[in-house]
């Protein structure tokens, strides 16, 4: 009998469970390697060559090269690990979080100052909140 | 005997540490947040704890996916602030309390909480931001700190009920300690926030307020909140709030004594992507 995963019906959300963690192991460990300054330098000098040192899938490598964090997460990435790529690029956590919504940095920051994203319509897939799949990407940019 | 004099609850947003370290605390964006901790800093100076048990989570800093301990206690003499990719925070080295930490480890394992014991570890913003919020920017932290790390990165995180029971077990462990020590326990992380996906930026003010009420007045009810409610209502990273239940479980009323006194309550949106919540509860003694 399969494990109950009641969190699969939340829009715009991927829970980093043991299955995602298994899929993303090498992707996340690659991210972890960017904690070291010399690795950040090597990665920046030749991203593709550095990625090829890791037993990641081609799709994971493409997702990293594209800096598409939603794509990285679909292939098993976790935001706390992916944040190391952002740090290497000189991005703040807010810039990274905002990048996954489609909003511009300014639009996302403004949403947070106004009290953040409402949970209304964003609790279950099939409602009509701004995080629902049929309303992506968000923002005007 | 060592005893819990008070519990402190606070968010540990990394941007708060960066704002302090870069001298931005008086900027209009940050000023209302730090104003909410003014009382707390003064209270800390009067409370003078001998040791702080600081419940926090590591954010892919000391623990990668190579090993994922659910509950880990730091038993070292000192812990260096970690380089999380932006360079280490310019804050004091964290002095540990190896004697009390190893006592707690032994007691908890015999109470069926199978802890991971960590003798070498750097500590990230999860631990140092709460210290900065409560103590400001001193040359040394006011007392030794026992880091108590909880996995809230990989799902499933420990259940709220288990965390609440763990707090109760920590209290019993302190009862068995010979030296007379004034101990505070801090629960950190939260409140509502989501850092990933198209739903990033979720804030649920009403849920947060209800959680704070429950934590104060009916912690047993807060302890049975299921994971799915945290994720759906408080955001995928809001589930960090289970760590607050460890601190709450260690308070005297849970063991049948008097209700704690609420010394301070504060709530503010936003700090970067997150709703910031803060409570100070004091045991009567």
C-alpha cells in the first residue's frame, strides 16, 4: 500500500519528501559544493564543465544553467540547497523566491510589503487564487 | 537542579541578520521589526540565564543530504558561525555547555528520544539570528548555548506531538542535573512563509495569530496540528513552527504546575519573505 501524500493537491508547492530528495540527491549535493569559495570560482569559470563532474541528469543540468528554480525543484531540488546557486550569483533569498512566481523583483517585494500572498484560493488545486497553475506566470513583466 | 525559567519564541529570517550586520536596522523597512525586540533585549539583561537551549534548524549548512538527523544536540565547547555562501556573519563564537548537553543527550536517549550527538558543527542563521534579536550586537554572547537542531528541511519533519513530548523530556532531564542552573529554552523559525514555487510569499496572518493564542493557552491543541495544516495554511516552510512546540513542552504548566506569564508578544509582516512572530513566556517560580 502506498504512503499517503495529502500535500499533492496544494497549488504552486512541491514538498521535498523522501522521493524528491532521492531524485535530487546529486543536484542538491552539487549546490552544497558551492559553499566553498574555490568551487564557486570553478563553477563560474565554466558552468557546464563543473556540472559534468556531478552524476546529475541532463535535465537537472539544463535547469541549473537556465537558473529556472521551479524546474530545478521539479527534478528534486530543494530551495535551501538551490539558494547556494543564488548566493554564487549574488542574489538575495527574496530575489530567488520571487523568481519562481514570474513577478518582477519589484512586484514581488511590493506584494510582501503589502502583507504577502493571501491563502485565499491558494489552499487547494482547482480554486482560483493567484498561485494556481492556470494563473501562471504572475506579474506584468 | 537545573530549571527552565522561561521560553522564548522567534522567527530566524536570514535577512534580519544581514540587516543588522550591514547597519540597516534603522531603515524604514526594518525599524518596525527591531522595535518589536526592544523590550526583549532589556528583558534578557534582567533574566540573566546561565544557559540557553536553542532549538533551531540547520539550512543545508552543517548537514547536507549526506546525513539527515531528525534531532541533533551540539555537545561541543564552541560552535563557529557558518559561511552560508555570503561569508560568515560577524557575530561572536557560540560557546557551548558540553556538561549539560551531554547530560541531556544521555537522559533523552534513555527516555526514548534517539538523538544524534554532534561534537563538531558550524551554526547558521537559524541559531545566530535569534541570538542577535534577543541580545543585540555584543562582543560575546551573554551565556553558553546548547544548539538543538531539528530537521525541518526534508519532509517528513518530526510531528508536532513528538516535539511537544520532547520538550517535556528535556524538562525532566534538567530536573536530574545536579548543578543549579537557570536555563532558557528557545524555539525558533516560522511563522507563515513559503520560499518556493508559484505560491512563494504566502502569509497567513489569521492563522499565525490563532497559533500564537493556542501556543500560549492550549499547547496540547497546538501540538496536535497535523503537518498538512502547516503546509496548506502556513506555507511549506511555515512547518518550522513544530520547533516552537519543543520549547513550549518544556514549560512547567505542561507538567501540571502554574500557567506561564506572557511577558511579550509581537508580530510583524514582512521580513523578506516571512511573517515574524515572537513570544516570551516566563515560568512562575
